[in-house]
C-alpha cells in the first residue's frame, strides 16, 4: 500500500513557519493558499526522541541506554526519558482543536516499582497511573521543542470519515464504556488502546488515531520494536514471587528464544519507539527514499522538521468497530497466560 501524496504546487516545496505553536493553525492557513479542496481535516503526530537512542538488542544494552538517558536528563525538570509522541487533530467536525497525548502520571511510581518492588523488565508493560496531557501544556511543548529542533512531526490531510472515527475514539477513550474503567487513567507499554479494557502508552495512543482511521500502513511496522522478555527478568504481580534487580538485567546479554516449545520461558513484547518514528520523519524530510517511489512535501515549524501527506483516499474501515477484543494473550493484560 502506498501513500496518496500532495499534488501540484506542494511537490518539492518546503514550507517554513517561524511562529511557535501547534501545527494546525499554521498548516491550515497554508493549505487555504495552496489547496482549494473541500476537506480541512488535519491529523498531526508529533514525536520527541529520547536524548540517547535506545539499544533494544539485549536486556544489557537496554539497561545501558536507560542509564545514559537518565544521566543526560537528571538535571531536567521536564523531560521524556523514553521519548514521546502525541497528536493534534484539527477538524470542522469538532468545536475545538484536539491536542493531547498519553503519559504516566508519576515518575515516582515507576522508580518505586523498579527499585523497591523489584519489577525488573515488567516495568515495560506494567499498569501505571496515567493521564492525558492538556492542550495548554502541549502547546508550550511544541513551542519549546520546535525552537531547538528536538521534535519532528507528520501531518496528514484526512477525510471527514476518518476524522469522525478519530473523534469517536478519543471520546470513548476518555469516558470509558460505563463500567467504571477509564482508559485514560491507565498507562502501560503493553497496552493497545483499541482493545477493550486497556489503557495506552504514549506512542500506542498516538498511532491508534492512525489505526482507527485506516492510516496505520504496513510500512509503519519499522517503527515497532519486538522482543521476548525472559521470564526470570519479570517481577511484580506479573511473575509472583520473583524479584528482579537491575544487576540481573545488566548481566543478561540475550533476549529469550522459545526453548523446546515452552512458551512460558518468555513474554512477547512489542512497542512503537518514538525515536524510530523521529528518524523516519527526518530521513523522509531529507529526501531519502524511506518508502519506494514515495514523495512527500517538506514542512517546518521553527527548527522542527515535518512531512505533509494527503491521506484522504485511504480506505476508512467503517465496518470495523472502534474497539476490539484482544486475541493475543499477555501477562500484562488480564493476568498470566494459560
């Protein structure tokens, strides 16, 4: 599957915005000048990479990456240790601009689970207290990170149908299904927010907007990390009775493989890495052929690089529910596997 790219004047151009602030207010005005079509729906995914790229090749390398990032951010009051992703949705179908992202509510909770409760690598998928970031705080983040170039973004022109499904998804994610469970209050790397009864990590939340609109293309799987976490590195309630120290993680140089068909030797885990998305966008902006035969329009907010793509012709999965049942079992969602 390939993108439907912008036509005419947008090809090969570079649009630069010097003012700080969210993309929609600038891109919408520019599109009025360059494009006279009926649709004014814009979805933007912003990504902030980790200060040091994470090396996912082994538990040992992942641990070393974490330590390097922690040391680089130790004096920073506001930072995203693992990188970050969030979205902006501008559409006439909504009375207000949607600018939001998912994050953990407390860094202290993460420290306690790792250092005191000995969760080990369970922390990657553990259920943590979460919250949605507000438009006000993220507007400041866009200004701050775009001014120094530590951010990239991808803006898509989308159809009315895709925008309507995204708004419906966002509303239900905030309100829940009326059973007392509110997805926005649960943060975890193993969650996929389009599954019933699950919260979200930051990148999963952002990319769920693509998914619900039929825009999460197969090519985007290169943003995903897939690993098999050894069971003996899982602690907390996800492996009762097992306590894992950081030293044990540091001394493990391989992810698990299936041994003699015993599936419980490891727990499969996958996550979209914001730094990989950031690299993909900046490489596309530089003109590298990330996808065969694809051309994109280059845009910028201050020093932040972005790409602009027309996605209105992509098929919207209107016969598919906003939320689905999880098929692949996970110890992080619903308890241990059978």
